[in-house]
């Protein structure tokens, strides 16, 4: 008697239904798993046998064949333990096949039959609903995550014995009821009110937040570049439920969801060290996993000590910064991960850090300064809309008790500007803010007045701007106009946008 149990695999960020077929053939007692399983799936043979025995059930003394279909998709991880064990239990006659109709099962088993956490539950639950499944049995720890998908009954399973009693009708498991008091991520940004001085840098970050623009902070050590960047999440607009689900799906697949947080409600802030590999940054591996730029989707990617990152690492970011997605190609196929992040980078102007400093002399030779700044290529700099110098803060400002504007006050202005953009791009599915605009939208929404056109013409010739830089200045001007509540881009808005072009970078 063949038994069939449905489970799910994760390919990229999408769930794919997997049919677990269990049958026995003539031969010595053994468990054979076929269907392109990896080592973790192969090891489930021992886990399943011991878990079934410890659940108080007899493991059949037959040569059991388990087929994971479709065979063309590689199966990885221990999420198939529970469906394989259930298939064996049905095969042995302990449960009827009808007891699992319309249900999907996911979970790793420990030797005593306890069902453990499994990564990627959210895309699996989305695939279950899309394919017409009404019920989903998941590890108790993952029930909140699966319950984010509407119109799907989620059952939290503690152990194999617990599930067996439910399916046999002895002790029913109650469907999971989501609670609203889920924990929030622990990251608490610095409040802008606590940062002394640097008003023009705060203004630049406000403009960056309002339009989703990339930003580069340049200044001597200790001027406050890292502090300012870490305050950035506090002024970003709140995420919509669609954005939250989008981000949560990536964290679920990467197995980085904080404990007790089924839904990520705050914008991500990722700050990888400069020793990171290019696979760690953009994603990769034999079986590609999301990298830091995907984990920063809809949030901030902060790269401190920008020139210290490997040249190859920085160059692989260029395409994702334009396309907002990253495609990782392997011999077995290619996967696409979302990567709509906002880059905030910080750097010293030279190796010693004091080139151009008002108080401390630079000890670097001019050739060394040029070589250091050239570590960041022109095409990459072209993709950064806002270049801002962060000067050292004098004693009077540092010692003053006066607080600046709070992050909450700035965030309200940013939210107002974003609301204008949401209205502007309401007919578009993939454009969220001004930084996402393509050339067609720039032509439509970034018209300049005659005065602005003459200013732009002069800037193009004097600053040797590329076509990309031209369009990025127009997008930035549009954001500054939105913050001012202006329908038209005035010459003052354009002048402010031009101020954010690179000044010290050797080009």
C-alpha cells in the first residue's frame, strides 16, 4: 500500500510542493530515499526510525523506499523528517490515508520525536495556499510565521506522537490563533536629537530617507559618520504589510528571523564587516542563499570603511543597485533575490583619515590619497546620489545641552514626502519612491523650469556629469521638492541637489 504525504521545498524565495511517496519492496529491512536528496535529507532515515519507535509505534521491518517528487528539484535540509515519518506510519497501517487529505506537513524530528524549527516556513505556507491546501502542520515554533498567510489553517505540532494522536482523533490540536503581542527586533536606532551639530548632514540624510537615495558620508575619524548612519532607520517611513511580508520571506529563507518575531515590522539595518566575501554580500553558495544586500531589502545597507571592502565585492553591487534584484546563476540554474536596498556608505578621505581636516594635518602623500580614493570606481560613485562631508564637531556644540530635532519629527516630514510619492506612483507595482524612477518617469515627473534648465546646463558642462548622474540629480531634486511640498522643481531644489555631488573624490 503506497502512502502519499505532501511537503514543500524552497527554491530561491519561492515554495515548491513536494510529494513524499512511501512504499515497501522485497529485500532486507532498510530505508532508501530517492529524488535528489542532500546529505541532511539522507540522514533523516536514522532520525525517522528512532522517532517513530519513541512515539510508541512500530517501525515496519521492510525495505522501504521514499521518493521525493518532483525528482528534478534538489531537496535540502531536514524539513522532510515529519512527512517521511508520517508516510511510514500510514504505510504501517496505523493511520488511514484519508486522515491527511488537503494537508501539508513540515518539520525536523529529534530522536525522541519532538518537532523542531524549520527555515523557510513563510514561502512554504504561501505555496500551500496557492496550491489549494487548507491545512498545514508545522513545528510549534514556526506556527506564528505560517499563520501570516490568510485562509490557511495552521496546526502547531509539538511531537510526532502529538500529531499521531490528532490524526487518529484522540487529542485534537487546536489551529494556531495569532496574537498581536509578538516581540519586535531589538535594534534601536540612535535618536537624531542626541547627535550634536552636523545639521547639513542630518538634512542630507532626511533627503535620502524621503526619496530612498543612496548616500556617502566622508569625514575624518570620530566626526560621527557611523553614529549618523545608525540613526537613519529612526527616520525611515514605516513599512506597509506587503513590504513586511516581503522582508520576512527573505529572513525566513535565510533562517534569520528573530525568535518570537513571526513578522518583521521595522526596516532592516545591515552592517557587514569589510572582510565580507562577494558571495556573503550579494548571495551565493552551491545552493544560493540570500546575501546581505537581500537581507537589507526595503531597509538600509550600511558599509562602514567603504574603501576597505574588496574591489570585486564593491563592483558586484553595481548591477543590483540599478535593477533592485540580484540574479545568481549556477550550472544547475539561476535564482533571483530581491535587493531593493538603500546604501549608506561611510569613509575617511585618506588612509590616515585627516586629508582636508581643519585641525589635524594629513600625513599621506598626494599619490597615496588619490590611490585610496580610487579604490571606489567612478561607475559605483555615479550610483550614489548624495555625497556629503562630515566635519569634526567643535567643543561648543558638543558641550551644549541643547537637543536638535527628534527622529520622530523628521520621520513625519519623510512620511509626508513618501505619501506624495505613493500617490504619484500608485499605478506602478515596482516603483515605491523617487530613487526607483526609470527614465520614463523622470521625463514625466521631473520637468525643469527655464531657470532650472539653464542651471542644469551649466552644471552638466562644469561638473562633467554622465547621463546617469543627470537623471539622478533630477530624481534628487524631485525628492527635495516633495519635502518642500512643491508641485514644481524650483531652481533652489535643483541647486541643493547639485550640492550633493562629489567634491573631494578624484574622478
